[in-house]
C-alpha cells in the first residue's frame, strides 16, 4: 500500500541494491527438480511446440524461483535469443508473478540503466506485473544514482500501473522534487485522467485532499492548483477556491499566478480577473515586475471583449513594459485609418512592433500612406527598413492583407529587391500567391527563369500555398526539382501538396 512517504522517496537514496553475481549452481540431484532441470526445460520452451513444450512450461511454473533464474540466464546469454524466442521466455516470466521476481526485474532494470545497457526487456516485464510492480518502481524513481530522464520513464510507468484506489496517494509527489520530474508527473497524471473518468475522479479527490492539508506550502499549493485545473472535472468548490486565491492580494505571488492560470484554462472568473488587473495596474505600469506578470496573465485569461475594454481604459499601447504593450495592441480598439501605426513602430521592443503590425488591415483595406509606411518597414535596412526580420515579415504580411493594388505592387518590388532579407522576400512571394489573382503564375515564372537562385527555395515554398494552382505551377515545380538538387525536395513537397498523387514523370 502506498503512503504519503512516497513523496520523500522521490529523492530518497537508492532503495534497490545493485545485482550481485549469481552463486554457482548446485550440483544436479537426479531425483529433484534443480537449476539444471529448469535450464533444460527452458531450452525445450525455445524449440518445441507440442506436448513437450506444455510439460516443460508446467514444470517451470511449478518451480518459479528456479524458472526465473534459468530464464534470465538464457535471456542474457550470448548470442541472445531472437524476438520470437525472447517473447516465449518473457511469457514464462510474466506468468510466474511472484513478488521476489518483481524485485529481481527491478534489480536487473537498475543495473541496465546504470551501465547503459538496453532496458526495454525489464521495463516490459515490470509493466506486465501490473500494480504488483509499483513498490519496485517507487524505489527506482527515488534512486538518485539514476538520471532524471531514466527516473522520468519509471515515473510514467508508476502512474500507469498504480491502482485507481491508490492514485490519490501519488499526489504526495506533486510540487516536490526536480522540475523535470514534476513536468513528467504532471503529464502522466493528466494523460491517465483524460483516459478514464473514474481515474479522473480519484486524482481530483487526492488533489483536493492535499490542497486542504498543505495550504501553507506555497510552491506545492501552486503546483496542485495547476494540475487540478488541467486534469480534472470542474466543481463549485474548486472554482470558488481559484477565484478566492486569485482575487486575494495577500495570497502568495506564485499561488495567485497558478489560480489565474486555472481560471483562464477553465474560462471562469472574468470579474475576479478584471479586479486583479485594476488592482495591479498602477504597480505594473510603474515598473513592478510582479504587477506586470499578474496583469498580463489576468488579461490573457479574460474573454477578448472584456480584455479590450480594460487595455483601452489603461492605455496599455503606450506602456513601456513590452508584455503590457503587446497585450495593448492585441486587444485595444484601434482606429481604422492606422493613425497609430507610426507610434507603434517607435516602441523599442520588436515584439510590440510586431504585435501592432498584426492589427493592420483588420477591416480589409489600407490607404496609400499606410501602404507606403509598410513598404518602408519591409524594405532594405540600408534604406531605413526594419532591422528585426520578424517585424519585417509581419509588415510584409500586413501588406498582403491590405488587398490594395499598390500593396500588391509593393510586394512584387520586395520579392525582386536583393537588398531585402531572404525570409521577407519569401514572405512577400507567399502573400502574392495568397492575395493576388496573378501572383501564383508570377511566382512560378520567377522560379523558372532563375533570376534569383538564392530565392528558389522560398519561391517553391510560397507556391505550396496556392489555392488553385495552374499547370504552369506544376511545370515550374517539376522543372526546378530536376534542375536544382538543392531545392528539389522542397519543390517535390509543394508539388505533392498541390497535386496529390501526381509526379513529374
């Protein structure tokens, strides 16, 4: 039976001793079943299919200790048995199902891990034992001589094999130990909760019990809240707990963060989240990092229309903190004439400039001054274009959304401007393919004529986004796949996407 001490064993010293050399086999005795007889029966198991197999199997199962020793010795002998024979031996071991065998499997697994030998065989054997393997797995998970990666694999097996009535006791490990193992534990518990509703209820009950018992352990409480929101069915008590913790200024920072995250996951507590934003806005805008985090998380967790009202009320587009300004441009009501564009591009953080550009042409049109501004941002750095290529690509995308003849012409100029970053030129080609009725054939022609060999891969990728590709597109992709080995695989990928089942032959 698992206990709360499981949490301590997560980092306890090794509980499984390294395997010792097997003692020499006793001399065979003619009138008793000994190791030599078991070894002989193992060989029968490997080669026979009839009555001799059944008789040998029965004798081995009647003498499980000797059978296990003989089978393991045969598995480790060189040359090793092939897949079919190995499966026969594994079936024998699995059928024995004795506690001492489970411990032996654990010892062999630990030795294999420590000496970097294959472990699949031993993990498979432990899994076949079901819940009987959990005590061994607990010891191995707590073995500090094993790597976190190895312990993570064992932890996943432990969660999988633990009986439903004991799942709640696994919650003693949540919030304790290495972050890497915590991530593994959380994923494994969420996976099991989603697969079976009764398991989900058992996990939720275990979390709720620990939430009450460890309310003063800030780090652990935060991890329990995150897991509960991610894995399990919502109930009134838990949603009330999240709202109370998120809205309480005296709650520890990491607990408030976890509670806000939970409300966002569950789509709850818009009023509470709004109150958090107003409570923390002055501190956030004044440079408080904690306030900035709380305001940002609360806004991201809120419904879009309510977040829009708040970011406009607080003028977050003018915030110095990049996280707040990003949210401002993501949610604020912005003028259709793009009068805000110039100011947005003066922000020192590229993430903010990029977020603002994503809002251009939301209503499907741009005036000539906006097109000129976007073309300049997208253009060569030597001509005052944007130095950050991520922002430059965002400006190119905005030109595509403008759906204006002058914007499409600007995109063509970008494609052909060798002073512009290649990724931005490729993005301009993609925008032409997606938004210009003549753009697909234009890009196909550029690909074929070879004027811009360094752009060939980007042009082939852009053609893969065509809605209604013409025969000219197919011909261009086929020709470049034959003529340019460096671009051939990319061209074939686009061809397969556009013309399923067809080839260039």
